C-alpha cells in the first residue's frame, strides 16, 4: 500500500514510502522549507515576553 501525502511546500501529491525527501516532493521543496526556517519566516511563539526581549538584546 502506497501512502500519498501533500507536500508541505507546494501542496502537490508526494509518495511517502521510498521518497528520500519526505514529507516533501523534491529536494527543491525541502530546501525552500529549510530556508524559511533559517530566515525566521517560521517561528515558535514565546509565551514569556521577557525571554524574547532578552534574546533581542543579545
């Protein structure tokens, strides 16, 4: 049975089993996602404002 999921980057169907780039459909989509994390497009919200302010001051 083949599992097919949507690529998180481009939303096309991508086979999960045997795909070296899973959950992405290609290396390109994987690198786009990595770049978004590296530039700060994706962030995990911080509940404590003081911690965020300390990090900005560094």
